[in-house]
C-alpha cells in the first residue's frame, strides 16, 4: 500500500463506499480511458498489441502520480513501481494456478477458487477490463485492415499514440476521474492516494493476466514498459500549471 492508504477503513465503512466500490470505480475509469484512447487510434488508423495497451495504461498511472495534490512525486514513484511489479507477478501466478482459458473445462470452478483466494473483486474487474481491451484490439485491427484495403492507407510507423493528442487525453481523463471519485465515492479520505494505489493494482493485474493468456513464462515482456510510468509522471509534472495553454493549442 502507498502511504496514508488503509483499506481497512473501507472494510469498516458499512454505509459508505467500500473496497469493491473503489475497485469498480477504478476499473470503470480505466475502461473509459481505453475507449477514448481507442477513438484516437481509430482516427490515426493505428493498431496495437496487448503490451502496448498496457504501456499506455502505465502512462495514465504516471500522469495520476503527477497530480498537484502529490507533493513528493519522486518519492512516491518507487512505491508505485513496487505495487505494479508485485501485482503483475501475483496475478500471473494466480491465473497460472487456476487456468481460465476458454477451452478449459474447469474454467468456472477455477474462477470461483481464484476469487475465494484473492481480495475484493479484483478478479472480476480484471476480466471485465480485459474484455474491453480485447474488443479494442480487434476493432483497431479491423479498422486498419479496412482502410488499407479501401484507400491504400499508409503503413504504420509509430508504436505509440501521437504525443500531443495522448497528453490532452491524459489531462482530461485523469482530472475527470479524480473528480468523479471525490463526488461519488469518497469525501473523507485522501482520494488521490487511494486512486493511485488501486489503479496500480488494477494495471498490474491486467499485465499479469495478459502475460498468462500469452502463455509466457513470466510477466517480463509487460514489465519492460514500466519506464512509461515515470516518463508520463515527468510529463505531467512539467505540464501542471501549463494545462490551459496546452489545451488551447489542441
């Protein structure tokens, strides 16, 4: 957990928001981010891989860490990185222990066992977000193939989303998502820290889940993109205070 984050407070919160509410809200925020990210890539006729989607999610997380409410970004970063690595490896181990491939006849039983040995609703939220990402990948591939056939579209040369457009997306979505969490769920805790903590957990689980589906021997391929977290944290720190001017140029 990050400093000043105590999930036991949420466990004891009978009448207000609890852990499952936080998990669902963070998953929803990431789902909305992926959908808006997809719209940009559709216009650019770009395709992606699961690893690259996760890399952009790392960027989203890094931008969250750059929030003006966080005073010591550089001190927080190693702890965020630790959560990402730990949760990715933990999720990979869980999915490997309880296989949920479609063709596995014990898929339903394994899901139940995995849910009973993990916290909150993280398994369910990971499968939901994973489905959104898979649908996104398929839609991007179909769009790219169709435009290349019908209009001799140009060959893709870049792996990452155009930076100005992506930064605008980060500015708008991270701000909106934090405000929604404040308004709808929490008004008595430091929500930015809880949001960062849970977002790191969720993205780590997605990385571990995809590594498992890839039948990889580890999460190494997905963890190689972790520096994107720091890169966009630094971008965010530089842009804070310049957001209005930046958005006007877009």
